[in-house]
C-alpha cells in the first residue's frame, strides 16, 4: 500500500440499501498508483465494522499528473544554503512548479525530514519562473556577516533557474514556543523534488487541484560552513578621528551616553576604498540610496567616490557575495564638517581699548567646543596652542556665550589682535582688530629713549655713519618720570612724527625713529605725538653737542700728492670725536699713484692710533686732542718709505666692510678650524663678530656695521670640557662671545640651559646687549681674548617685554625684551616668561624658526624629513618648527626614532645647535 498517498474519501450518509454499490469521487490530485480501499461502517458516529479490500488492489492513473523530474543534484551555494538543479525533459511547460523537502542524515545513517519541507517554487502568472516561493527569509549578517534566503528561491526566467534552499525557517519547539530552524554546517543532506501541475476550471482562472509527480531525491551533500568575506573600508581623503558623546549602551548593556569615535572630514568630496580578502560582487549605497554604485565583476578592491556631501553624519552600506556565495553586509559611518565655527565678538572691537597693565577682555559668541588662539602683533599667546575657554580661565554657557581675559602686553600704545576660533577639524573663523592703550588719554610727558636709556633734553652720542634706533615713550599719571609711573612706547606711525634737523653736516630719521648722523654733524631730533589736528606733544634731544662740551676733539683729514683722504665713505674732511672713538678713514689714490701708509699729526706713534697703518681703509682711534691724519701716496713703481714696525708676513689682517656684507678673510696656513674670530672696534674696544665660521682656511662672517675688520686667535678654554663630545662646539661658541663660563674656569656643559640663557645667547648672535663682564649667572662671562660682543642698534627699551617675571635691570632683561618685541618668544598661558625654567628641545626649535623668519633667512634643506615615533608628544605650536629645524640640519632625533620634545637641553647641546645655526645661515647667504 502506498502509505505516502493515503487519502480520506468523502463520507456517504443515509445509505439505505443493505446490499448494493456506492460511488466515490477520486480526488483530482491523487497520484497515479495502486491503492487498497478500506471502508468504515458506522452509525450515529459509532464504528460498527471495518472492511478492507485485501484481496485485490485498485489501479489508478491520474492523467493530470506530471512526470517525475529526470534528476536532481545539489551543491553548496554559500550562506548555509544549497543550490538545487532539476533536470527536465524537453517539455518544461508541463510543470507549474516544484515542491522541495530537505532530509538530514541522523545518527543511524538514515535521512529524515527537517523543518525545511513543502518548500514551493512556482511559475509566475506570465509563465516565467519566479525568484522564489513560500518560506521564511534568511537572517541578515552584520558588518561583514552573512545572511541568506529561506525556503526555495532562484532567479526568474523562461526556464527553471537554479533553486536555493536553506537559510532559516520559523517553527515551534516541543513546548510550542516559536523557534528559528536552520541547516547545520558539517551535516549531510539530501533534497527531494516533486514537480506539480495546476488543473484549472473551464474558464482557466480557478485552480481546481494540483497534481504532483513522484519525489526524486538528490545525492547526499555535506553543508559547508559560512566563511563570509572580510571587508575593510579606508579613505585616502585627509580626515580626523574625533570622539564625541552619543546615546548608546554602557559596558553592562544599559542605555547611556557613551564616547563614540567618528571619522570626520573637512571637505565635501570623499574617496573610499573598500577591500575584501577574497573577490566579491555587490552594490554600495549611501544614506538609503542618496548615492549608489555596483561592482558586478569579482574584485578585491572597490573605489567609491562620494561627491557633494552635506555636513552631518553619513552611512555607507556595502553588501554582496563572494564567489562561493557567502554574503556580506558592511556599514561604515562617518561625518562631514566643512563649516567654520561661528565667531561674533562683543569685545574687543576695532579701535577698542586695553588696560594699561596689558589686560584685554575677549568676549562674544562661538561654538561650545571651539578652541581659541590669540595672536598679538604676529606673536601667538599661550604658546600658540589652541585652547578652550575653560583652559583660558574664562566661562562659556550652553549657548556659546563666552568671555576670558588675557594679557597682550602693556609696553606699547597699540596692538593688532587676531582672534581665531577653531573646531576639532581645523575649520576656523577669525577676527582682526586694532586696540589702543587706555593710557593714551592720560599722557603727561614724552621722552626719547636710545638703547633703553632716557635721552630727552640731553645729547645723543651716536656712532658716525651708523644707524641708531630711537623710541618715543609716553608716561602717564602725575609722577610721569618716577620709577613706578606707567610707561609705554608709542609705536604707531599715524600717531608719531620724527624730525631730524642738522645745523652742521647731515642727519636723517625715518618714520620708525631710525636715526642716521653723518660725521661731524650737529643738530637735534624731535619726536612728536599727535594729540589732535594741528596739536602735538613733543620730546627732543641733541646730537653732536659733544663738540661744545670740551670733551670732543677735531679730526682733520689730509693727503700728500697723489690721492685724497676722507672720514669713512662719506667724503667728509673733518669731524669732532671723543677720545677713544672709532673713526673709519679711507684713502683713494689718483691714477698712477698707490697708497703707502697713514700718519697722524704727532707721528705714527703719537696722537691717536691706527688698526692697520698700511691699509687704505682702516680705523683711527681718536686721541684726547685735535689731530690731523694724513694719507701718504707714492707713484706706482717707486720704493716705499721704510717702515719702523714689523709687518705681518701672512695675508692682509684687515679689510673694510659695510654692514650686512658677507666677508671672507684669508687665514694663516696653520690656522685651526675655529681658533680665529673676526672683530671690529667700538670706541677703541675690540668687538667679536659672532656670525662667523672658519672653512677651507678662510674666515667667513657677516659684517654687523660699516668698519674695518681684522681677526684674532682665541686662546680661552675650560677645565671641565677636556674630552667632552661637544668640546669643539663649546670652544666655537665661547670664542664668539655667545657663551662664557660659570666661574672658576668651568663651563658646566651638562647643566640645563634656561630660557633666559637661551634667549640671551640668541641676542648675542644679533649683537643685542653687552656680554663683556656679564654675571656668571648668565653663563656668558668671557674667558677668551678680545672681550665680548657689544650693544648694537635695535636694542629695545625698558625691561623684559611686558613679562611680570622679567624685571628691568636683570642680565637677561634686554634680550627677552628684544625677542618679545620682535615676535621671537612668547610667554606662558599665565603671561609669564619663566626665565629660570629649563628650555625644552621643542621650545628651542620654535624660537629658532621665529628668529629665522624675523631675519628673513632662507636656510637650505639638507636632510630628508624624518618621521618621529613620538610626533604625538610634540606640541602643535612647535610641530612645524621641529621638522624644519631637523631638515635644516640644526637638530637631530634621538635613538629609537624619537625626538623627545619635552626633554631639557643642556649647555653643551645648545652650543652644538648654535654652531650649526651659524654655519647654516652663512651658507644660505652665499
């Protein structure tokens, strides 16, 4: 008996005859086969007897039943699914679909039904094959995970396409609870397929019944485990990974606000590359089909170009399959932020005021998370590091209304203020304004200062032919010139006028107060502060008045036949000078003559002296009496008069040079690398030129002033240097007056370099301030011959550049003031300078770079840019400076590819970088 086809026939009621026949209608979907008939007789629902036709079977042929499929085969299709291929005869139109059952091998080796039974694959109403039939859908994979279709499915078409069976189906467990069923990898399965045909009524619209073929089983196949592709997404577009707080779940799974990292882009066009560990095909979509793309050819890398993205959060969804059918679904979230933060200032405004102590209120509205940078006259405050309002000691409410106070420097009449608000992506908004010192309304007196000294109503002693920087200083309050009175420099050209009037000779002064006085000139200079239209406050000082105070003597230039002599390069024939003044003199022979030597009115060894009596351009040191200096000439080819002095047998030991000129002096053949240094005279005192080096037997330097230059041998040394690795660099720096000892013949090379020491050494390189006889605390007391450097033009007035911890009169005050006023150094967040704090390696680089920019030097890049492993430890304000100084060859990294930016610099290390700095500057000037 075909137990698989047991059917219940219709019940016949009130069958009256005791004997006779009964007719039963056979169901239209009854399969062809041999059947036994069993009849159950009952009365009032009480079974009386059962009769089975056990002596003969009934043979039945269903004319509507389709033929069995020719063959069924299955293969793994990925995502825990099988591909079912059904082989048909030449007349597939006789089928309307298939019914599929999945059988699993149990522990006894038998194949038993699974929950995946009676899965239907049916033709569409238009006669084409659909993409699937009834059945539960498969689960979806997460990022990089897999998910498949449940039931039976496949692609549509005129012919039956491959059928996919697997995924998940819904069912009930033994307790009647809903449960999801899925095929298990590693187990063996067979799939049975029956073809079916629908039988319609005469109108061809209503299905009367469905006739099914017999079931054809596939061969056994073990289900392969899912190995979904591993998808990664990266971007070649620069971006930042920012942390922000968003709703989510904490570590215990409770709802909470948690930190989330987001890729954030500051541009609207972003390039992504999605990579897979195996070739895949699929599609990508942005923000639910805002932008879409397809990759139909198997590939392991997909380029995704997104253009015109709006600001905000975005999600890129990438999904598809690998060549084994395992699917993936990967989402990548990111953010676009191209808008600068808002910045609306209520203070300061253009033309606003700051307090006389330098305090300035900055207030307005900005984004709550904005970072602020304040730049004063080109110099960033707080180390140039963007900071929050809270870090700046201010307040900001939830609406972005903020205020904080900073010190912008009290020592000048006005400042240009740049305020920059920056978001985490570097988008910024800025405001620029000019603010004025409140003291302008309370000026009680004006004074002229030169080299930090008060000269109002006094005589300016200027060097002949050299420029001298004058400043106009305003005093406020009733005790205007008392030590505690408020003072500030009037720096604005639209407020200040300068005039120089020469009663004799020449004198000029530019709008910045740079005064130039010609030889023997007498007159006065006036600085005016415009109070109102046509009304000014003034201060005045004289120059050249020493000619009348009994201290100056007259120098008259003379010449023998064959040439002319003059003071300097100005052509002046006479002038008044004080004893010890350095006076440049020049002899110019006529055609057919040559210069022989100089003499003074008292003879070569009498009144006055010459740096080089036999050089046509030399320096005459003025005696304390009137004197005539004569240039001697002789016809070309004649004998020179005998010279009572021993002449130097080597190359010329002196040369005339103009300020800023790159000079080369040939040294003796036995000269060491660094033992010779150039010098010139100031008031009869030798002044070392620090911007100098020896190479290839020549002394190369930049002349700081017009004058005659010679060289001398450095004979100094220190007892604790010896075989120290930096001994050469220490000797180099000491010979040039940049460094000195710490007392008792010691240098202390391994002690920390303080910020005050470092800035002072840098100022020595510039010729700012005197070092001869400086305190040992400064680390600059000279031990070599020739003394130290002297003060030069450009020395700032007053104390330490407005820093409260740099009072006037300290050995480093002038250096700090010069560096601060020229944008070379900035203070700490609290407005202090920290002179006694050790200088760090990154601070050293930042100061060097600002100095190079201030001087306009363009150093050569001599090294490839490094990639320091501790770059994250380098402060943002110093990052560019660190890498540029490394490429300039001024400073190097440490072992293990680190820079160690916060490490303190020793005195020996500082000597080394100054040695390299001098060499790099001179090389750049060639």
